[in-house]
């Protein structure tokens, strides 16, 4: 959450956003976890209400949940019963600390101009061979939604180029139709890569 309107949205609407009727992306989480060793360390970027972290914890993984919104972090802490670190993506400075990084519907708020740096920071945070998952709302140009939230709206080709430039291996991007908090039909990109 880089731009002020985006950060303000999540801080001002944290309770409603965290409690929304959200379907857990269980198949994507399971596919991610299957590539990791049992009990592996996972950094979650943008944990929102904490549901994905709760699921991974229930499966025995060592999850570090983070969010850029202090208010959303408080909501996630209520669900998880553990601290949630306040972390803005551009300040991530971990070095070979995690087996996996889970970034479901979070890095889509990173401005295009700094996304390459953030992707490099995520790569540095992973141990050698570590797995990265991220999802983005697809598009051709950055913009804002009806709530004023910033989105980078990448195409599959644009995102692939940025991942390659950041040094990622085994890159795959799949696409699917879905929705979002705004209730509008959304084309999603699901990126997976390995350090």
C-alpha cells in the first residue's frame, strides 16, 4: 500500500474489509505449500484479515504475517492470536530468511515504477530454491478503482518481463476470471516463480 488513498482505504475500512465474505484460495495455497518442505518458513506480504496465514499455520507452516496497514494488522492479530508485523513492501530487507513468500492480492498495489525493486527484495528474502506466489489484477496500464485504490494492472507479458529482470527462475503465470472487494468482474494473474 504505497499511495496515501490506498493506505487510507485499508486503514479506514479495516474491520469491514477483514470481515468480508471472502472465499479462501485454498487450491492456490495448497499448490504453494506442496512445493515447500514440511514446517517451512513463509513470509506473507499483505495478510489482510489473516485468513490465508491462519490456514497455513493450521497446516503446520511457520508463517510470518505482515501488512502495510496498521489497522488491518490489528484485525489479523485478532484472528491469528499472534503479532502481525507492519511492513511496507519497499522496505523489505530480509536476506535468505524464508522458504516461501505468499503475496495474494497485495503486490498489485505497488507502483509500476518500483515493482522491479520490490520483486528483487522479495527474491533476496527467499532462501535458494524458495517459492514465490503473487496475484495481480490484469490490465494494460496502471490506474485506480472506484474506491481510489491504486493498482499496477500488469499484463502477463509485462509481469513476466519484470520477473525475469529481477532474476527469477521457473516463472509461470496463469490467468482466471474472478472478482474483488468492489464486486466487479476481474481478470486475475497468478504468478509463481523460484529463486
